[in-house]
């Protein structure tokens, strides 16, 4: 009787290792599609004469979501393989033989100890199966999230492509300037920097040209107005000065030729409609623009 009960226990335990099929999910997110959209974004950046922040933000979000989905799927595949191995070894081990338990050739306490160990192992294995079930759901949600980000980037590319004539009129208004002089800045950037310095004290300095930078800093069309000593989040009166500077640049941007502003992990890009939009975490106060106001001009 005990042998039959244990055999039933083993069968039920093995049944736990047969993983349930997850609900039907959307197709796996496509790295190739993201690469295509990144190329489309690069062409739009050229057309719009500078990095379009809405596209760059969606690209970063899509890339992170894709990496997260891929990582979860790999961990899930490894966990499934482990559970299959557990199921196989459980079948091989089989139940404890009742006749063996009362045989003079075998110490009863040894087999009882084995049974106790099997019970403990069974509990651990149940936890592993439950963890894999949770991973299945997490992986499914990660795929959906990655597909959603890629779809949003597709929509933004189409929207910006549809604004081509509007953008051409806007760019014609400001014309095209080449950097020049010892500083390697465009005249428009020099004028914007002078206007800012005239209206706002900059005790922590200003950084503009970065030779070799693929963005506006390398083209002489961007400056960073430091609001703290660098690497630290601006606070108190410093933060208030940064807020005032960002507001002033928005108010006077059309007259000065400001293209976009980044401040406090947000961007304001007049080419994609204006208004503040949030940015993903870049990893620190400087990368997230909590210690400086970034300004790019046409």
C-alpha cells in the first residue's frame, strides 16, 4: 500500500514537470526590423539636420526592450531544460520498493532517509517549476513590450516622413550654416551662447565643440550650459537657474534658431511638435542632463 502511494506521489510529481503551454503570444520581436528603423532614423536625422530626440528615445527604448526579451528567453530555455532533466531523473529513480524497506539486507533507516530526501527534493522541484511558469509569463510580456516599442518607432518614422515639406520650410527659414573660426562653432551657436551668457550667469562654465562627436557637438551646433559643478544633480538656486534658462530658450527659440533643448531627463524638440517629453535613464546625472542644459541650433 505504501509503495503504491509513493508511486502515485512520484507520478504526480513528474506531472508537475510537464510545463503548461503559454498563451499564444505575438511574433518574436525582430532585431532586423529595429536595425531597419535605425537606418530610417539616420536618414531622417540627415534630412532634419540633427538627431531627432523622439526617434532616438524610441530607439533606445526598443533596443532595451529587445535585449530584455532576448535575455529572458535565454534564461527561460535554460530553466526548461533543467526541469526536463529533473523529470527524467525522477522517472529513472522510481518509487521506493516496500519489500526492500523490510528486507534484512537493507537498513530501514537508510531507505526512510532516502524517502525524506526525496520529499525535500520534491518541494524544491515544485518551486523550480513555479519559477519557470512565472518566467514564461515574464518572457511573453517582454516580447509584447518589445513589439510595442518597435511599433511606436515605426509610427514615429512615418509621422516624421510625412512632415518633410513642413520641415523643409522650417529649415529654409533658418538656412544652413557651416562652423568656422578657431572655436569651430556656427555663427548661430555663437549668437545663442552670447545671448544666454548675457542673461544668465554661468559660474560652472559652458562646453561646446567636441571634435569627433557624431552629433551636434561635433558639428559646432550645440553647447552644454553647466548648471552644477559636473557629475552632480543641480539643486536649490542652481536648479532654479537651469529651469529659468530652459524656459527662456523655449520662449526665444524661434527667434534664435534653437532646434532642441535637453534638461532634467526631458527634451523639447520643436521639429517633432514641441513640448517636453521624458527620456529614458541614461545612467547618471550628466547623461540624464541634471547638471547641464543642452542646446542644439539649426
